[in-house]
C-alpha cells in the first residue's frame, strides 16, 4: 500500500469524476484513470505475505469525499482569483470566469448537508433563511440584507441568497459574516444542516480563511442586471486540470509548489490583517482620547455638584438654627409682656430683643438669597451636563455620517476608476483607428503621386506627337 501511495501523489485529497481519480497537486488537479490504479494495485505483491492478492481500496465515506472536493476546488479557484487580480491590477466584474466559478463552488459549499423538507407541510430549509440571521448577529449586514429584500429583479429565495453573497463580497465582509455563523453553529446552524455538513465540520474554518483572503481583491458586480433566479452555470475544469504524467516531467516537487502557494496566501492575509489592525488601533486611540476628555469633564462636574450640595446643606442648617433662635426669642418676649413689669430694665431687655429679632430676620433673608443662588447654580450645572451629553450624541452621529460618506466616496472612486479604464480602452481604439487612417492616407498620396507622374508622361507623349517631324 505504501508503494501505491508513492505512485499516486496526493492520494489523501482526491475527488472522483466519472472513471478518473482527481488529486490536488499545487495549483493543478491531476487526473489518473481508475483502471490504471487497479492494475497498479493488482500488480503489487508484498514479499512478506504469501498471498499474491492485495486487498481492495478501503471504502471511504462519500460525505467526507464531497467535503474535501469542495475545499480543494475552493482553494484553486480562490488562488486563481487573487493571482489574476494582482497580475492585471484591475477590478473584477461579473464576466470574469474564475469569479463565476467561485460563486458556483461557494453556493455548493454553503448548501452542502442542508436538511431536506420534513413532510409535505413542513417548512423548506433555504440558504436565504440562514443568511438573514447574520443581520441579527451584526448591524453591518443590515444594509445589504435590506437591499436584497428590495431588489425588484430577484423573486426566488435562492436568487436573494446569490445577490447577498455578491454584495457581501463587494463589501469585503463575506469571510467575517461566515465566521459569525460558524461561531454560532451549535445554536443556529444545527437547525438547518446535517451533523456531517461542511459548515458543521472543521473544514469550515478553511473556507473562512479562503474568504478572508479575498478581501485583497476589488469587485464591481451589477446585481440588478444579472439573472440570479435561474440555475448557475457549470465549472470549466480545464482551467485547473492536468494529466498525472505531468508530475514526471516537472522537476520540482508538488509539495514545494503547494507550500509556496500557501505561503503567498498567508502573506496576503497577513498584510490585510495588519492593515485592518492599524485602522482599528487608530480608531481605538481616538475613542480613548474622547473617553478620557469626557471622564475628566464628568469628574469636574461631579466635584462642582458635591460642592453645591454641601453649600446647600450648610445653608439649610444655618437657616434652621436661625429659625429656632427666633422662635425662642419670641417666646421670651411674650413671657415678659405677660409679667407686666413697668421697670426700665425690662423695657430695655424688650428693646434689645426686638433689635436682635430684626437682625436675625435680616440674616435669614440673606441666607435665603444665598440658598436660591446656590440652587440656580446647581440647575445651571445640571443643564450644562445635559447639553454636553446631547453634544456627545450629536458628535457620534456626525462620526457615523462621515464614515458613511467615506464609504460612498470610496464607491464613487471605484466607479471613476472603472470609467477611466473604459476611457483608456476607447482611447487606445481611437489611436489604432487613427494609425490605420494615416496609413490609408499615405497609400492614397502615393497613388496620387503615381497618377500625377502617369499624367505628366501622357502630356509629354501628346506634345511629342503634336510637334512636326
């Protein structure tokens, strides 16, 4: 069996098409006929065993084979997408063949292991129902989900799912959205998929990594003009296939090519993650500065509020003490009046107590004014705090509006780039037409000169004929 694995490289990752075995070798799919593999197996004999017959191939789970097929084809198509985008340096559109293959394979991968309809009256499980759950997990998916619901040209559930996938790819959030679903597969995806489905297995992490790598490319897909309700096309495997004898011709090993391809993909993903990390660090720094300024302002306002409360409490205590003193003096004055003494000493006491009462009333009025002023200052501080909170909310709203404006400007910039590319192509066509017309004018001038020379010769001949001999 070891000799068989050495003769058939990549035997661990194989798919079966008709009577061929297809194995992944770097950036190619290698074909080998199953009849040749059986002959190779029948011709191998282990010298350590007396039996000349080798046992047949160990039966493999077809569901596991399907999952590996989808993952391997997804790797090749995503690699082709990234290479073509970086090689030509242009934005991919709907006519790009590898991009069409990518959406076909992605649709098969997402629908792999989807639970069938239970009974005649049971609800049918659709991919669109799963994708609508994403907007409940993150608010960033609400815009594209509502846009897909409002599309007038899409009528079926599968068409809406295809439109959603295209918008998520243009938004460069497709990998993030799928990762959210995979993180909640135990409580969400288990209702829609079988336990051995692709999204319920460990291969789903590989698919998420491939989709994150697609964030380095730019796509411009017109969803309204595409017929997304009908069945998608088929994959042209001739772009990714080669025969198995090509391995003996190529000098390098397929493991080295696969490692190089994986390293390129990892570097692209690393650059994207570093750029995203820098952007997030800048945003976090700005938010931390704003939070610190608001924290200091809030602390100052709390200190002012505590000072105002202490002032109000002290004024209230003084007011109470003044009121109690005034009441005591009033009772003393009433008692002196009841005694009816007519001596001058008592009259002097009454006059001094009345003066003290007037003075206390005056101080009480002053304290009341101070209390009112403190209460006004407290109300002013409370109103200032409310105004600052409103200003913070307006500032946050302004930041969100500016972010939306930046997104729209980026989209407009992408459209302008596409228009510039179209104008450049038209300019090249016009220049080619001008060169052709210039060559035509040159040829006409040459013919004109030849005709002029011919006429001059005819005129000379005519003059010679007229002259007498």
